[in-house]
């Protein structure tokens, strides 16, 4: 089976600053993989490097078997990747529904999720469809940010700290969303600080430190790995 994402020896820089020092990571189609690590470990940079949004990159990043290391961001996105950055980028002056109608479908990907399908999955957004972007709560904005990338037809989702700063009831709704997307066959790479949110959702875990992967294990090994994780993450 061709991996949805296969990263080998990835190095990345921001200007002179060398941030990733050889990241290796494989994500199979349909998997939910969580990238853990302390602040500054390089998790956001890994997602940005996949999208071609850092400075120089070295190594290999294959998306569905296609080498992307020399591609510009728009071509990478067209392979069917949806990136949801920490800053959600909701257009404040547009309504919830206008935000949803904005993204064009990616040429290389399949059809995007219809607005109806999105409202079925996120009833909150259906209720708020005519509300202005700025009037949405943090949780609603986060759901909208994820919903918007589903509209593009992307099947590989890179989600950066989606649970951050949100109330427990919203975090639960986001957990249900991840479970639903997994059941629909999406492949998901989640960067998370909130270990309790990520733990029950992920098939596999990677832990980063100082721009390298220092641990990787499957959900079945999670309990046995807790002492190591406590040390690495302070959870
Ligand atoms: N635009 C940038 N220019 C220079 N250095 C950066 C830039 N963005 C991040 N860094 C540095 O790269 C390292 C990794 O940052 P990154 O944002 O990937 O961390 P992270 O694991 O996502 O953690 P967190 O989100 O908690 O900050 C940090 O040392 C950070 O200071
Ligand atoms: Mg980050």
C-alpha cells in the first residue's frame, strides 16, 4: 500500500535558523496520527514544511507516492492536503456560510464535502450559517476552519492544535468530529498539546524533541509508554 504521507530525513530552516534535523514519519491512508512534543519541539514547523511553507527544506516528503520536496505550496495542496493552521484564518466580514463557500475544490483531489454534508456533521454551523465570522465563538470558528478544508476535497488533513483554548464541551465535539472523519476514510495528522484529547483518538503517536522524532508507538502501547511520555511531555 502506498503511504498517504512518507517523510524521510526532513530538515527545514527559517532563514538561518535550522529547526528540523531529520524527521522520519509514515502515515498510512485512513490513519489518525498524533504528533506530540513540548513547546518549540518543531511540530508546527513539521506541518508547515509538509506544505512548503518554511524556508529551505531537505530530505523527502512523499504524498501518495509523489515526491513534493521541490514543489511550491499550491502544487502540494493540489495533491489533496488540507492544512488547518493554529491561527484559524476565518474571514471576519463574511458569514459562516460565505466562509464555507469560499474555497475552490482542489483539482487533484476528489469532490469536496457539500455544504449540506458539512451542516449534518456540524449542526452548530448550520444554526450559525448567517452569522458573521467575528460573531462565532472560538469553538465555532475552529469547526468552521476544519469544515472549510473539507470543502476543498482534501483527504489528508494536517490539524495544528485544534483543541487549544476551547471549552471541554467543544473539545468533545471536536473529538467526535475526528472520529467521524476517520470513519469516512480521511487521513489525519494532528499536532496536539492536549494529550487527553489526542490519546483516545489516534492510531499512532510520534513524539518530537528539538526538531527530531524521539519516540513512536501505536495506540496499544500507549499505556506502557506513559512513563516515557510523562518525562518527555510532562503530562
Ligand atoms: N518563523 C520562524 N522563524 C524562526 N524561527 C522559528 C519560526 N517559527 C518557529 N521558529 C522556531 O522553531 C522552533 C520550533 O517551533 P514550532 O513552532 O515548530 O514549535 P511547536 O512544536 O509547534 O511548538 P509550539 O506550537 O508550542 O510553539 C522553535 O524554536 C521556534 O522558536
Ligand atoms: Mg506549534
